[in-house]
C-alpha cells in the first residue's frame, strides 16, 4: 500500500521540490491550494502525512484540524516555516516535523526519510488481523475470571466478544495463544471502547519489549498489507545517564516518539527502549529510557562502565522509531518521579525542553560534569 500525503501549499517552487522528493520516496502527494479544500479532504480521506506551508492563510487551522479528524489523528504533520518562526508555536499547533525555508531537495529528503519511517510504523500499528482465539480475562483484583473470543488483533490491542457485565476499569490480565506461536502471551490491558452489547475493545498496556516484538512479527507474517520498516538511522551519542541520552542526528524524531536504540561499545551490545522528550530540528533529540527492569539497569551500568574505562572509544548507535505515544497522566507521573530521582540529564530534558535549541545545548554543556558519561567520555 502506498503512503499518502496531503499538501497545503500555494508556492510553486516548494511544490516542485515536494513533488520530486515525495515521488523519490514513494509517497503519493495530493495537493490543495487553499485551506478550505484541505479541510474537506481531511474529513473524507485518510492520509499518512499532512504537509502544510505555514505562510498560507488558514494553515494553523488545518494543522489543528488534522489532530481532531477521526481518520487522521495519527497522521504525521510536517510544517514548512520561515527560520524566524518560533518552534514552540509550530509544535503547539500539532506539527511533528519542521522543514525550514528555503526548501531544497537535500533538506526535504533528509526530513522526509525520518517522517516516512514514522509513517510506516504508525500505519502498521493500525493494521488489524481478523482472528478468532479464546482469551482468558482476569479482573484487576483477581476476583473473577472470564473467557472471551477475539474478533481481530493489532499491535495495540484487540476487539473481543464479551458480556457487558464482565467489563470494568483498571488493568485486566489477559492470557492467550496465537496460531503458530509456541509461547502464550500474558499481557495487561484496559477496556478502551464499547461497540455492540457483545463487543468491546481492549488496549494493551505496559507491554514488555519482548512481547511487543513478538506481536509485531506475528502481525507482519499474517498481514497481506505488511511492509518492511525503513532501516534504523545511525546517530551520534553525546550524553548518557541511567535515565536517558542525547543523540545528534540530522533528522531527529518528534517529541513523544517511541524509539528503540541499538548500542554497541567494544564487544558489549545493548538494546534499549525510550521516548523522545526533547527534539531540535537539524541537531538532535533527548530520549528518556522507559525500561525499569533490573536486567535493563545492569546492561546500562555495564555500558557506562565500558565507556568510562575507554575514554577514546566511540560507541555505535542506531535508532528506529516504534510509533507515536500520546502523553498520558501515567507517563507524566513516571517522568516526574525520574526527574526527582536526581538524574541531571533527565532533569534537563523535562525542565528545559521549552528552551530554544541553542540555549538548551548551552545548558547541556554546563551540566555535563554531573552526568555519568559526558561528551568527553563518549566522543
């Protein structure tokens, strides 16, 4: 299935660059010259990307509407802006990526390669596989156990046929087996929506990286629409702590992107999960680690020790997007706890994320002496 983008732009030079760039990346482009036409398309069609020239009349309204349009809530929004326009105001409108004017093919390709990788992951997350399997559902207090039959399954949850009296709030425990999978799944979930009297939706929560990967692989094998993800992106590590890291790369992923980092130093390899908390276009991003297991902590401690003992060693890092994660109260609470734990790098991500890129980098340099591994240790 080809990726689709909606473009709101009346500048012919920019349109020519976008048409060439998107064509090379196999992203279909549907052009609207006015905001009214773009808004109509948003309500009637599904797009993987919304690209808006912010100089046009009604551009802000289109970006806001993309977030509320039922079929395009998860579309990746790209704002084309002048260098004088404040980043915070653009991100507040709902933009994920920023493309600065004058727009060149080189800059556009760099930005849209990152955007395309995220577009593919978001679309794959929405793929639903029709499958009927039995699911054991245990209530949050473990006082009741019921059985349900699935209607379909996705990376984020499942639709089930279940009596209305069996539903409730809180985290429920699920147990089920998928065809051709030897090991059973034991996941936590919450009721997300209700359809008919017999049907409801369950959203998976707190899924381990291992179970998430198993689900992704099973869906990829069983979906006729599945496509290969774009390869991971090489990046440069400048700062690392037990709570997170700062990475330099030309096209960073937007705030709230869930990412997987593959890290290698000497013979030590480490795979970590995180969420982007700070993003600076054309410069880099700050990632908060989301895993809290003892195994994850031990792996990070060993990685930090290797870098500390080998000051001239340059670690190899690759980053891959796993999709966008909406900010929730639970995520905010977790971040607050980690910030108050005394990790200076993570504290900087969470308290200084509204600074302009140059000011943030200045703050990053100032606090490096307090971080477990500084730029001098990892460069």
